[in-house]
């Protein structure tokens, strides 16, 4: 089912960042800029990686790749390089998404930066815990709060 709406510049459009790529709007609102730039350590966050050479020597050539759960614990393992690669890829994806979201605005860009009240021990000096929020604050010094 599709609802056809007449074009009216006063209407509000709600779209995902991915759907807005390549489009322009007079004003853009980014209501929840609180995503992290590093991979989440969850029980269901697995990644297939090539077997490190040191483990191939132990296991033999029969196993060429294995699933690993992405977590910081990998930094102290044979899979440290794979984890670092995943961290860099996730950060790059987050920055690219922020770029797309923040460059759709022609006249006005409004970003909501919410302090993390639930986890005060994670707060940075500005009171924001999200790495993405801190990136915005560092790169946009004239941002009105």
C-alpha cells in the first residue's frame, strides 16, 4: 500500500540516513546522535576471520577461517589484528553515516546530543559518553548547545 502525498515544502519527512543519501532538505534533524564508534561486545556479534598463521601451524590447513565473538578480549589473543580491523571498519562506517546525515541540510542542521545519565561513570568531561557525540563536539567548535 502506498500513500501519495502532494509535494509541499512545509511537510516533515522522516527517513533513514541511508534513504536520504544524495538528497537535500532545507532543514535536517538528527534526534539521537548517540551511537558508538566501536563494535559492540554482545553474545550474538560474531565475525568470520581468517585463521591466524600461528593457529594454522597448530590446527593444520584444514581450517581456513573461524567465527569469533567480537569483543575487546580479542586484543590479547591471536585474533587481535582482526579485532583492530573490525574496530577501524566500524568507526569508518559511523563517520560516513554521520557525514551523510549532516550534509543533507541546505539551511539548518539540528543535532540532539543527550548526556548519558544512566552511566555517569562513562561520561567524558562534557558529560557525553558517546564517541560520536565527542567527535561532533571536537569538529564543530561553534556548535550551539
